[in-house]
């Protein structure tokens, strides 16, 4: 065990605050709980299920968008940043949810979408009416087209969802949309845009929210000349440090915006936080978003995407901790969210398979048993690391991706805009099961469900797992309790083994070991507190298993 002992030195001036070690649970409102029976989850449904989150032991929830929206991209096309979409309830329901969560000791983080609005937003409608040169049009990125008659887009940028990133309007100009055409990009060089979002922040801070997860945080500022970009354009940018950054991602000007936001939040009591969804590599650039005067957290997507091998996991963990330590910030670990294939399915694909953009009929299907086994092991590995951790709704049940969803049921704009070449994200957004024998598996009072739930959902339902030793739900619940008891989130990592087949480290009183190899290995000396799967008949740790040992 001690053949490769190394210490991960703690940062010189670490940040302090609840967020540095918090476990935060992402709720996708459409798919969490439906109180009205229309097949769409809502805010009262979330409030009614807060007891589950308290029992699970999370510190905070992050709510994906619930604002008024035409729902062209499931709410990430916001028409009004100061209201609630009627599908999800009323503003009073948001106030009640915040109050009820706080009463249970759970903080509330809301999604903020500042890169773009909905095309139905009053600002964009005014921009269309104003015509070229109008002040209203300066709030967005409008340009003349190329070619003799302006019939060609202003540059060669592509939408993340597929197709061109420009749409032409009736008067001949083009507007930029890095995502769907119903999501026009805002012009963050315009002071009016900056002032508007400061006011939006105040609106929700005054209502008691504890922070904001900032969507596409690396995309607000574009290179001034909107230069063509010949390289493949993906939302994860700058994978190699020696290559130029894409002109639409991770421009230095975004940091001035977040410093201003941080000053605003610091003026409120209760340690309100900013969380960056910044698909940025390498880690040395990502941590620029969490310098002491900017955001508090940034999702570690390099970790999410890492291959399930001991060397890959060791490399990303050590690199991530070293990078965040340089700025005194916590590392923010994540394995699943509403934009990626659930890790219980992703890890069921052959090791080294590239991250798929959705899995559907006709695609290579993951092995469900292997995926869940590895997912449980990965979760215990993640939850033992120092820093903060995010959970995605349903992962505590071991939910897999819905990989056999009929194509005609898909609603993600990626499916259509890619010409049906990318399945999109619907498979990870299917309403979750609460009760095996209830209509819609307890998601709502009727059989209605905005995306179809697979029959296999019954075996994952919460009521089939609660109180059952060894169930995925009970593993999560015990892990979160032990994580808090042993202070793992604020601990320090000491590597004990980092070979090709086994990772082992000490965090405070706990020794954590994950076996990636084919042969079983010995349990570390001490008291076995938790294992992601049973030990073998000889009491050893089998492949794809993580154990927590006090010793």
C-alpha cells in the first residue's frame, strides 16, 4: 500500500465557506416531481419532495431554469428573468420553495442564463422592430452578411446544436446564436446588458436565493473581430494549452463581468455564491474563473470526461487539485448532469469510448450491470475527495440513461439541428421514479410524462430502495453522512497507491481504495465503513469497487 506515498499539499490561503465542502443536488424541474398531473414537473412538486433531499443529506439544491420561456431548449431560452414559467407554477411558489428549503437547512441555487435570451424576450422583439442601427439591436450581436448581397453569414461559426450559428432576419441583417436560433446571443460589450443582469441578480438575491449557477459562463464575450474559426467548434474549448482559443469561448473579458458580480454578492449576508459552467481546459485556465475576487466554484468537466482507468483518474485528480490550490479555491467534482449521458450508462461502455452525445436505438448499448457497478465505485471515489461535489437528480437511485427512447419522442433541439446525427440529451432528462407501482412511477398523479419512462424504471424507484441494505440509495445516504462526519470535503489528500490498477489515498482518518484491475486486492487495514459492492468470498476488493476504511 505504501509503495507510492505522496502528499497533495494544501493551498496556502484556502477559501472558507459552506460551499467549499458542500454536496449540491441538481434538480431539473421538468423531471423531478409533477404536482398537477400534466406530465411536467413543477415547483410545488419539488417543495413536496424536499423531505427526500433532507433525508439524503445534501447541503443545497441547484434548480435548472424555471423562468417564463417558450421552452425551445427546455427553459434555457429565457423570455423573462424575473418570473416563473406557468408550466412550473407562480412566483409565490418559488418563494415558498426557497422558504421551505431553508427551513430544512437546504440552500437554494438558481440557474442564470446570461449568454443568450429567448427570441421571445421583449428585448429581442424590440431589436427586430428597431431595424439596423437601432439602439435596441445593440443589445444583441447583429451583423451584415458577407458577399455582394449580404446573403452569406458574417462568419463560419457553427451552432453547438448543429448548423450555422447565424440566422438572417427580414431586413437582411444576421444575428448570432451559438445555440438554437431561438436563443440569440447578447452583446456583453453593451453597458445596458451588464446593468440589466446586475438588476436580475439583485431581484433573486432579495428573494433569498443562495447563489447562481451561470450557464455557458465562458461564452459571454466574443473576440471583437468575430474571426472565422476553421477548427472543430465544440463547447469544451482549449483542450491543448499551445493552441489558440476559439474566438467565441473563454475570452479574457468575461472575468471583468464576474468580478463585478462577485462584488454585488459579497454585499449580501449569508455567503451567496457563483458557480461557473465553464467548459474550459486546461485546468490552469479554468481556475481563472475561481480566483478570490471572481466565482466561488467551477464545474470540473475534465474530471467528468476522464476515462475509467487508474492512471486517468489519478492524473485528473492531481491536476485539478493542484490547479485550484493555486488560487485557494475548492475543486468542484461532478459525474453527471442534464447535458451528458448519465454516468451509470456512460461507464457501461467499453473503457476509452469517447463521450457520446446521447445514446439511442441502433447505437452501441452500454452494459447496465457494469455501468452501475462502476458508477457506484466512481461515486464513492468522488465523494471522498476534498472539495465540493454535485449530484444529478436520480443518480442516487442508480438511474441509467434511457437509451431505447423512440426517436419520435425526442425533444432536444440538438436532435433536429444536427440532422438526426446526434441523439441529444433527452435520455438523461426522463422523469425520475419515486414509487414502483404508482402512475408515472410516482412522478405525478397521472400516467402523463413529458418524456417516456422505460419499464425498467420500476426497479430503480425510491420505494424499492429506501431501507434496503446495499441499495444505491442507501449507499449514497450513508456516504453523505460519513463524508460529513469525517470532514472529507475539507480534508487533504495523501496518495498511498497510484499504479495502473489501484488507486488509494488517505483523507483524514479514512483510507479510500478503488480497484480498477482484473484481480481482487486486499482491503486496507482498519474498519471497513462502506463499500460500493460486496467484497469477494475471500474478503478482498473485487474489480470496479471502492471501499472506505477507517484506519
